[in-house]
């Protein structure tokens, strides 16, 4: 054994350090020219007309709901099978989360699960590309569009995944992205909002900066700064140029990161294919995953249950994680559990674990992980 294997690690190098040093030397470290450049290049890469950098994906979701006109008394359909931020953002605007179940194979909303959760007060659906698996956006929109319900794509995990030959998020009216260190593309903390609507992008830019009529960058560029106005209540949701400088380097790395993760995922899939009781996440028919999270479902035919397998991996100094959370089981949202329950959500939450996948994972370390899966399942390593 050669030491601990972590479940993830960001891929950062001297290029990011050099980019940070340039920003520090420039004297402009807050939101400024690097942020504007990052917005431009990210929008081009994701085939989105407009991009607005933010402090996190959560704040991007919050702004997306605001600019889409969602507010007090509105219902918003969300998957419980997602990080709790997806649901929390709905509460931030005073709206009501309504939980929909997910497809048991992909972990994503479908046209059928969304349709079952729609109410007369539904104004929006937040569709998540869970773990990087692309949601069937056309299916979700088929349920939502005829009722005038806006679909917000939560692509927190989705950078580098594709849907029908295009980047995820490209077909959405508005999309939120994350650059947390657990994501493929990181700025430490940070997020992005992309949209096809210029007026939504313009308002989001104002709102992220206290709703000022004149940006800090424009005021700084003027010897005599123009007077600013504050037409509505805004927020401090800005990204810094330090973060954006790292993001620009990471964006250039994205194709290589995706290719490496798909290579690691393919090796796991091949190794697990003949182990009874284990099922791995896979590409759906409508797109390709970046495998931001590589999860395995532990079924009844496997000798150990999910938690026992996690302990077996831990004994081998391998850090795996329980699968995606179920928000409806958390104290703030238990009362919102639908009467019919969320059987696929609970099955995936209770029966899946996330295996180590990151760019620097060696073949030898991956083989250690595979060996535990096989030996614990009674197979020869």
C-alpha cells in the first residue's frame, strides 16, 4: 500500500500560480478585466450568448431565480437528489420548493417526474446535471414550456459534459455553474450565470454589485467617477480578478481534464461490469458525462451493503463518499416530502457511493480501488 487515495483533488499547477502573480502585480485584484475576459471566454466555450461571473453557483442560482421573476408564493420544482443549495436558493427568493423524483439510472429529472410535481403555482423548474450526467433538457422543457414555466439549469457539476452534441446549458434560457474545488474547473470558490437573454444578464450584473448603476471597474477607470444609483436591493456576489485568472487557465485545461476523467471512468466501468450487484454511472443516450462524480450503486447481489463497502475501502486507506444527498431528508425540508415519496431518490441516496476520480489518479492507485471492489464482492482481484 502506498498511502491514502483521496476521493478528489483539483488539478492546479504553475500556470495558475503565474496567472495569480500577474494579477497581483497589476494592482487590480477585485472584479475587473480578468473577470470580464473569463466571462467572455466561458460564454464562448459553453455556447452561451451572455455570462455573468459570481461568487458561487449558489449565488448564481439566486440571481437566476430573481431575474426570471420568481418570488414569494411561487412554486419551483426541484430534485431532492442534489446538493442542498439547489433547494436553498428557492427559499432565498421566498418561493416554495416542490420535490420531484429522478430517473433511477441517471439521477436526473425527467419529463415524467417533472409533470408529476407541477402545481397551479409552478413558475420554474431547476433541472440539475447531477454528478456531470447531462439532464434531458428537451424532456424537461416539454413538460414546462407549454405552461410558461421557466427551466433553470443547475450545471454546477456540468462543465465539459455534452447534451445532444453541444455543451450542457447551451439550450437553457439560463444556467448556473460552479467552480468549487470539487468541480472539474475551479477558481477556489466561484460561479457563473449564463443566459440567452441580454436583459437578464444586464440585471444580474447589476444585482451582483449591490445593484449599482455604474460598476466599480467603470468608476475606477474615471478620474471623476460618475454618481451611481441603486434602483433596487442588490447583493455582493462578485468574483475577483484573482479567481478569474485561475479560471482562465482552468478553462484552457478543460478538454484534457474531461478526457482523463472519462478514461478513468471507462476503466472502472470495465472492471465492475462482471461483479454481481454493482452498477456504475454511465453516459445517457442523449449526451456524454464529464464524470465529475463517479458513483456506483450497491445492489442486493453484492455481499456488502453500501456502508460496509465504504468501510472496506477506508480500511485500505481509500477515501470514497456516500452518494448524492437527498434534501427532503434534511430538517429544513422534511415536511415537504411528497405523499407518494421519492423512491428513486431514496434508492440512489441509500445505495450509492462515489469513487476516487481526479486527473492525477494513477493507474496503480485506481487498481487498488478496483481490487477492493472485487475482493469485497468475492471476485479475484
